[in-house]
């Protein structure tokens, strides 16, 4: 009804109305009419001009740019191992970035801190033995960097080829800062059983546009 009235009013004033609509974005309504403007004091003749007016509905939510951000970081110097873990994550609809050593992993975590669109990683899967910088050193640095905001550090799960013969061996690794430690080869079930509770506990906003 409101649109019909606007159309009639604009038509009566000799103007025209235009509507542009985009699905999921919103609608722009504009009209053009000719109006009489006061002439300058020194000129007694009449003058006219064209006025363009655009009406915007502020209640319409504009579509935000798509924010595509990986939710996990997989750190391993072996491409095959990275591929396997990323496939496990993909099976539960979690995308992942990858790094081939601890130094690159730290860089990627720091880069995410500076990104306006993406939030923090929800999970870091860290191989313990890697060249350049191993997983234990990288984990130590990350923990130190988050010393004053530990609740913001994504959970780090260690993946190791070391055989843990006792609970004491496992406990020593947990004391290093890992939230869990998994022995290679890691099965899909063992991996998902480990990370699912951690992801649920740590769920920062992934996309903040």
C-alpha cells in the first residue's frame, strides 16, 4: 500500500519512480521529480531544477562480505600426516590451515591475531618432532605469548611417534602445555574422541566482520 501511494504521488508530480532489488541484500527505491525553486532576488524569472532523492530502508540488513577462515591449524613436517589430519577435521566440517614446523605455526597464529575478519583458531594439532622448531618449543612460546590471557590460547593437541609406556609419560607431556597427546599412527576415532570436547570448550567467534 505504501509503495502504491508513493507511485501515485510521484506520478501526479510528473516524475518517475525506480526500484532496484537484490535477493538477500535489500531494495533501493528512488524517484525523480521537477520542482520550482525560488529565483534569485535580482532575477524575477522563474527557475526549475531536477532533484534526485534516494530512499533507503535502514531496517534492511546489508549482506556482509563472506568471511572464509580456517578453524584449525595442523602442524607437521610430513605432508601426508597433514593431509590425513586435515581429512579427519573436514569430516566434521572443520577447515584447517597447515604449517610444516613450529616457527611457521607461531607466525600463522600471530597473523590471525591481526586479521579483522577471522577470529582465533579453535584447535592446534602439533607434531612434536620437526626440523627448524619442534612442537614442544613452539608450544612453550605460544603459552608464554598468552601468559596474561591463557583462556584465549587455542587448545594444542600433540601428535607424537614416541611410545608412551605409562601414565607418567603422558602426564609429563601434559605438563608441557598440551591438552592431549596422541600416539602415531592416529586413527580417526581416536583423533575425534580427543578433539571434540576441546573444541566445544573453546569456541571463540570465527568470523567477526
